[in-house]
C-alpha cells in the first residue's frame, strides 16, 4: 500500500467507520483504489469459482461487504453532514461504483455457480438461510440483467447509470430547496399561537444565522421548512397568511428554477419503464414487486381496502373540522384549504379532548424517552443497552453511541443514534441503516461472528438553551419505530452474513418489527 493509500481512512480495515477522519478528498482516491482491488478479487473469483459455499458464497460476501461498508460510510456522511465537496466527490465516483456493481451482478460464472448449487444433489442439505441466499442471488442476477446480451445489456447498463445519477440529483435538489427557504419574522403578532418550544427553536435558528439579539420572547424568529419548524407553523400559527406561505413553499420544493425536479421525475419514470421492458416485465411496479412478498394486484387490492374503510371516517372528520371552525367564527370556515387542516384539527382536539400536544412535551424529554425505550427492550428481549460514547468516532457532538449486551453482559451489537434536526447539512425524515451485519465470515477470532452495528437517525427538535430536547408524541413513536428496525438488525442470531439482520428481508415485511415496537407507545 502506498503512503497516500495508507493515509486514506477509507482503505483501512475498520469495524467502526472513522467518521471523524473521513474527508471529501479521501473519497475519489479511496473509492477508486477500493474498486480496483475488488475488481481483481472478482476476476480471481470468476476464474476459480466452484458451486460450493467456500468457493462461491464466502468470497462473494467478502467482496460485497467491503464495498457496502466503505460506500455506506461515505453515503451516510452525505446524508447527515452534506457539503459541496463531499457531494462533488461522490457524484464523480458513483458511475465507477455502479459499473462495478453491474459487473458483479451480471457475472455469468457466479450466476451459473448459484444455479448449479440449486440443481445439485446437496440442495436439501443446505440450511433455510443458505437456500434463501442462493435463491435471492439468482433472482437478483436476473433483475441485474445477467440474461441480457450485447446491445440490450449495454442499454440496460446505461439506464442503470442514468437512474443512479438522476436519483442522486433528485435527493440533492430536495435538500437544497428545503435549505433555501428562510422567513425572518420580527413582528410578534405574526407568530401568535406558536408554542414556546417553537419560538425558542426559531430564535435559536435566527441566532445561528447571525441575528445576535434573537430571543424566544422578542425575536427575531427564523422559520424554515425543516420538519419541526414546518409542523409548528402548520399546527399552531394563527396567522393564516403565514401558514399558506410556508405550506406552499414546502409542497413546491424542488419544483422550479435550478432545483426543479419535474424533468428528473419524468426521466426516471421513462427509464424505469424501459428497464422493466428489457427485463420482460410490463411495468416497473412488477420489477419492484419481484423482490417483495406481495404482488402488484395484492398491493392495489390492499390500497382499495384502506380507501373504502377510511373514506366515510375521513369525510366525517372534515365535516367536524368545518363545523368547529364555524363555531369559532373563523373567516376560512367555508373555504378550508390545505394549510388550515392541521391548525384546526389541533384546535378541535384541544376543545374536544382537552389535549394539547405541546403540553405533553415536558413529559417526553429525550433522556426520559430513551430510558423508557431501553427498559422496555430489557423487559421484552432480556438485553441491556448502555452508553458507549468514545468507543467509536462520530460525525457530530450530539450523536450518541451505544452497546447492546445480553443477560450475561456480553456485547451482541452496537448502534449510533443521531436524534436532532440539522437542516443545513442533514436530510429530513427518520431512518435506520446498517453499518455492518452479523457474519461468521468476518469472525475476528475464528469462533464468534462479527457483531452487527446499526444507525438510527431522526430529525426532532434540538435542545433549546439548557433544556433537553422535548418531544411530541409523534416523535416518540418515530424513535420507537426506528429502534424496532435496529433491533431486527442487532438481535439476529443468523451467522450467514448475506441474510443476517435486515438483509434479505422483503421491503413489505421489514416494517413489522418497527410497527411492533411503535405499538408499545400505546401500552399502559
């Protein structure tokens, strides 16, 4: 390894990614050197492959895992700590990464070896996990275009490259458009109705943008399209014009100017259809459902069931809101619009049930919620979650790192938790992702498997001043939901890395553990 390569953290053999050391200028040389090594390994594997686990599956897992771990670290930083330099570096090397994945996915020697395993006399001797790996590898190869020849394969590969580029651009445009909108308010009347937590956050945002004298009481206040700010305005701002302005800005993000996604969406849809036709499907929905448990027909049937079951209740809800508006002599009572629904729903709930979501926040401080969540996990699964800050490097001072231990005190997994909104660098929403999966192939001592590591990412309101982050009940549900995903990844006892944890789980089944954990929020 050259000195330059040795100095590149992406090329080191790591278990916990060196998030504090990875810089944008490591990405181009690091990913290119990695792809070069992996390409050599793929060529060697194709030359020596045999339809056996040690000669096919284990070396393949080593190739796919290394790429997933390194690219995963880089892509994670783009999601939580985006910079123009990092974005540019990823955009430059992504086509090379996609090209390698296509070579791997379209490898005839590997595809034929997997088919040979399935057709061999040893098939019945394989475990259920091993059979699942073989069957999913065969299916994925077909969906990656392994059966296509010459011009059709070239066309397929061009489509895959363009879809990767367009998808990346789409996400970047949404993030940039979300960041772009800022509304500075100096008149206290304009923010009437906003709760103290929202005013504190808006003042804190103004402070961070150079408005040195901003306070929660006297402003100025900076409103953004970040979820906590947006929802506070939609639910509580009495100023209807403000609600309309913020709502219109939110729903029209990335719809005009340099950040317009309209043509990108059209192009993605067109390319997806072309891809589906090349693979022998009628439409892209069929391609998508090929790796899921349901079918297109079943999905449409379920949607119709939900629509018909909820329609009358939804109509009644709207009628209740209209009538309540009329009793309050609201000017918009006979002309309710999208930016009115959340606001008047909240007022109706306060009136009817004497429940104010904002008044619940002090009961749901983040430390208290996490204690409750971890105690629940201990009761349900016999595990102990402990802070392990300092054991792994992080990308922001607010990120927490935890170890998960079994009843004997032995570690079985680890996870990062990044709870707070950072609209200038972090994409919206909440998600769980893997860092590494449990796997016997990557055993350090030859006996115990590599332990799984997960990401949990949320976008809730950060602490204001010296108070902890105070959560809405919906934010509590979100944390429980993402922890459910993380638990499926972390509590697995499956040692076959290609199907351990969340790997190999169909997308329409993967939500079960998260919904299970979310439901405990309502348990007395």
